[in-house]
């Protein structure tokens, strides 16, 4: 390879390679590569007055900069420290190289490499791969992550503001189960995370909106959420024109809870062998009937034979699934949902009567699903990513950095675009 081609291969802009030396240690083993380079044009515009009338004003020796490894060999760039003088404002300044920031000892490519490794794992793993000290790797990673997260969040919000038919999704996820929660606000159509509010009560959501007034400018067509009162009050307060939609999978859990309550009630009354079989195969009751194998259908028939109440609740649950899948429009859905409620109440089973109270009191937001057929399924996937991130980084005590990593993790495509622009 010719010397003039080495700079292109290594991604070095505005310089030419003068020499390349293989460094040898005392034992005769190669310990690295040293590449001496110089700028193609030493003169630059004045950073103070932006004048092009600058002249060379001496040199302060050489500067050694760590670059990406060449294979397994550490690579050091040796560049001259060139001083310049502005004829207009008489300011003196040093020549700046495009591939390194300020007085850094590592190139921008090294910073990008550290970030790429750490964002999918940990800084500790980045240290093991790159060989850069932990404190330096952590600093590079945090600087890049905070910048990329800020740009990614702005891009996601801008995308949501420009959406003609914005569909928002709201759901909580735990930091510590039963104690601390966060609330994620999502753009379901744009497939992005817009923000994270600390807590899930209406007061905590109010504080989040006060700190992020740009969220109030959003004009969602619909908001998908569970049946928590705080979320519906929040949506009604800040987005009164939006259709409120109860998330399908959260609603379906209420039907499954009815099944579980009946199973627990009948379990002590059946023989021990049947009780063990019912407990062991209880997951079959929660699965969709059309997804079961022939063997599972046979096992399900045995389970439902233990109790008419259990059988009634099971087929009531399947009727709800069919209502979601087969209702052609909102008007028909309202009529068939009322029939489904009446069918369930006709059994006069205590658990069903109690469980259907939730469906009756929220019938409007439940049937609104057929005005906007979106669910929070993708939101649950992002919540899983965030929980994995929490485990990987030991819950991240710095709130700002924690939210930044969540934004990057949940908006991976937008974050990759911002990464490319930052380290181009």
C-alpha cells in the first residue's frame, strides 16, 4: 500500500502520511505502529474573527494521538503542533485537525468505537476490547450518549409534531417492583419513545409536563393506555380532543383474572389428582383456543370438564378475543360488546359478575379500539429493553444519564442516524 493511501484507509481527512514506523520493544516483539502525518494546508481561518488572512507562526513540536488499532497493533499518530497568527485581529491559535477534538489524546474515531461497543453492553466491556483506561472510556461514552440522546429525543418529538394522525401510547414500567415506577410516552405510529416521566401518578405526570412544555404542543388523534385512572385523567387534562383507547392486552388480562379466580375456587373441591393436573396445565386456559395443538385441545377438554363455571368463563374469554378480531367497525363493535356483556351476566357466576363491572364502567374506551386499531404491544417490548438496560447497568443512579440511555435504547434507528451525523 502506498503511503498516500494509508490516510484514506484510516479515515484521516485533510492530511498526508509522511512515514510509517513499526515500534519494537526490548525483546524484539512488535508493540505498535507510529504514523507521522502533516496537514495538506497548514493555514486555517481565524476562530476569533473568521478572517482568512492568517500566517504560520512557528511550531511547538509534535503531538501524539491514539488512533484505532491496526489489526491487533496500537496505532499512534504523530502530528505537528502548528501555531498560526491572524493578520486582522492579531490573535494566535493552534492548527485544528478534523479527526481529533481540541487537546484530546484520542481521535474522534476512537470515541465512536468506544461508544459503539458500550451502548450495547457496558463500559467495562468497552475497556476490555479497546484497551483504553476505564475513566477515559466512561467519559467518552457519556459525552457521546448525552449528545446523541438529546438529538434523538428532539428528532422523535419533531417527528411526532409533524405527524398528521399521531397515536400516542402511555404505559408504566417498574424500577423496583411495587415501589418505584416510570411512565413512558410513545409515538406508536412513528415507533419512537418521546419521553420518560418519573412516577405514574397524576401529580408526577403534571410535574413532568411542566418541565417539558413541548409535550403540550402535541396533538394526538388517539392515546392508547391501560385502565389506570391517573392516565385517563392525564389524557383528558392535556389532550382533551384525543380519543382514549384501552389497550387490548391490558383489557384481556381482566378476562384472564376471572378465569384464575374461578380456577382457584373450584380447585379444593375436585380430587387431588385432578387438582394437580389443573394447576400444572393452567396455562392452557390463558392461551388462545385457535393456537392450541390437537394434544392441547384434548387436555383443555379435560380441564373444562371439571367445572361448568370454568367452562363458561373460558368461552367468555374466547368471545372477547373474537370480538376484538372480528368486529368490522366501531358501530357494530358497540352492539356486539353489549351482547357479550349480557351473555356473561346471564351465567350469574359471582366471579364473572364482579369482573364484568370493569368492562361495563369502561365500555367506551374499550370499544374505542375499533376507532383506532393500535395496541401497546410494541411499548411492552420497549419496557423489556429498558429493564434489560437497568440490569446491565445496575439501575444507573444518574437520572439524566439513565433517561439518555433509555431514549437511545428505545429509538435505535433514530439514534443510529444521530451517531452517524455526530461522528461523520
